[in-house]
């Protein structure tokens, strides 16, 4: 599976990442792999060697969502929107644990660019019109959530 399918900016950044940043991402992915394995039956754990929700996957999925919202393209299930917002939350956690070289370097710049594009492709949602279909993450106050949780697409791809 091509993690960077339909995510050319993420692929370009990954192709040029320095070793120190790749190593930091690998440590994040190793922790994620253990979490994902812990949710599997013991007989299946050994067969899983890479995390489904790797750092690269999360960047690529955020880029794909932003591109979809900009294009107003293919139909998209609203539950996927919530999953992509959760993935964006995870990127904040990952970036916060990385060395300055990653936060301030190409991955951080890519994330800032994708976030700006997301804001441009969405509008504020102060009344929470999407809440019935896109609930907030459990156990987290709304005030502590990223801006992406308080916005909705200009053109909703699930209509």
C-alpha cells in the first residue's frame, strides 16, 4: 500500500527528511505499533510489523482530506471526517514530542501549510452543526481542541 497516495507534498517532504527526524518518527511509530498490536488477538500480533496509523500515514491522510475539501470532489463519509480530525490531533502530539529540527523544519512547515489550506477550505462552525455526526473526542474539553474541530467544510462532500 502506498501511504502517500494522493499526498504529493507529504511524499516530497518524506523523501528529503534527515536521519534524525526519520529516527524520531520511527520511535513514534514503534510506540504506535505496540498500541495497535495490544488491541489484537495474541496469535495475530506477530503478523503486524508496521503501524496502520504511522506518522507518515497521518500526514498523508491530512493532506488528502485538505485536497478533498478544496476540490469538493468525491463523496466522503462524514464518519471519515471525524477520523481525519482525530488523526490531525495525533499529529499535534507527535510534533510536540519531536526535536526542534522536525517541529521547525520541513514536517512542521508542511503541517502549517496543510492547516492553512484546511482553514481556507472550511468555515467557522460556532454552533457545532456537525456535532451530531462528528462528536468531539471523549474526555477532552472543547476549549483544548484544535481549530479543525470548530470548522466545517465550505462544500460538504457527504451531501
